[in-house]
């Protein structure tokens, strides 16, 4: 029996790739081109090292459509649109789509479900790591760390000054969390260490028992926007949350407010955020995600001093990314064997 064929849309950590390599044949897209799945780990590591310091981009659309043809399994990333066209191009033998991410809005799950193709994700792995990074962004924005670094590197640091790069205190401030799932609650736990007052808005979590609120108080969205010194976004991207942060909601915030987004870029209207930051409607933004993503270097938002933009690295710890790769591989291999995926987003495919 021939090994099952797969296409992996990016080099993932060896924790997962080694499992796939042992059980399957196929190809991997890399920034330098498509290579066989059995390419030596040392060669893949060299490609990865070459790409360090720059984002390698996503698999080109035409390559994804071509390499998906005839495969039994597809392992994708959040940046890869696995839509109806890609699913159709793969063919009727496609058994599984495994997303190496918690989110899966890049996949047409309805189309996959209609064809009884299970879709896997990697939930619960990156909660603490992402919460760490959200709080790192909050602190860096509050104390203007990135600006300070640029000041030194560009030779503008002449001497200590009593009004140089004044920021905002985090301790005893009010933090508003929009989206109070696992990550939102983990951020609330960290805020307790800074004696912050924590508010949250999440209709799905409004009735959480007191013991699970991490000391946070549920409020309506307007109250959260008006009262918070820092606002951290942790909501999924859907029709209810798309452009949730826009001109009208930005207008409710304090002029000293700091907005942190580690959720999805589409939750924020980029043009409206630019205007709010440019005019001083709010003080600062710290973003791990943008819309579009990646944001072009010549985008007006990038030119502002009062915004910090990271290249979608909230889950980028060695341990977390390794576990994500492992979970994605386990989903892929289970689907190829006809077994139930350990982490399946459309379990209805298993109903008779």
C-alpha cells in the first residue's frame, strides 16, 4: 500500500514534522520553494535560519491549488485560505484538513463539513503564552519601550530628561478585556499582580460563576470603553466582532487609552485606528495582528510613533509552537487513518 500523500504549507517544528515524515509522503512549501517531505531536518533548519529576521510570507495561491491536487491530507496555517476552491482542487480523496493554529477562520469549514472532511485545530495550547505576550505588549506600550529603543539606536539619546518618553502606570489602572475566554481570563490573572481593576465584556461569559471570573467584573461594552485605561482584545473574528473597534467605539475611549490586540486584525478598523492615533483620540496601540496582514511597511499606520506592531508572534515560544506542531500532526495522521481527530472543529462529520 502506497503511503498517503500530504501537503504541508510551511515548515513546522520537528515535534510534528517528524511524525508526518515517518507516516506519509508529500511536499512542504518553504520560502525558497517546494521541497519533498523527506528533506533532512538539517536542510529545513538551514532554510528557516535563512528566513530569520523576516517573515517568509504565505504559500502562493497558485502553488496551494497545484500542490493540493490529489493529496489525502492538508496541513495549513492561519494565513492559508483553504476555501471551497482549494478543497475542490484537492479532489474527492481528501480525508483531513489540519490547521496548525487555534483559529480556523481561514478554512471554509461549511464546505469541508458538506464533504464530510474533518477539520482540526490546536486549542488550549497557546493560552498562557498568548496571555504573556498580550501583557508584554500592554507594558511595552504603557512605558513606550519600542520608542525608547529607537531613540537609542538612532543616536537621539543625549541625556536623561525629566519629561523624556513619559508613559502610563499599569499598577492600579483599569484594564478592560473584550472576549473573556481562556486567553482573556489568563490576562485577567496577570492583571491581578499589578493590582489592576479588571472589567470584561463577553455576552457568552456574562454568567460565569464568580469563582471563574479571575476577579474581573462583567460590564456592557460602552462602560468598558469609557472606563478602561487599557483595552485588550481577545474575541474571535466573526460577523458580530468584525470592525468592532471603529470610529464610533474609539470615540468612547479615554484620550489616554491604550489598545492591545492579540486576537484578529479584522476586529479593528485599521483606517479608523490610524485616525484615532494620529489625532490623539486615543494615546497608543500595541498590535500583534493587523488588517491587512502582513501590514505593508508603507501603510500610514506604520509611520506613527504611538503604535507598536509585532508580526503575529503571540504564540511564538519554542515550547508552544512545538506543541502546536505536534497537535496538528496528530490531527492530520488521525484523519488519514480514518480515526476521530483529537481536536476537531466540525465533529458533526462523525454523525451517521
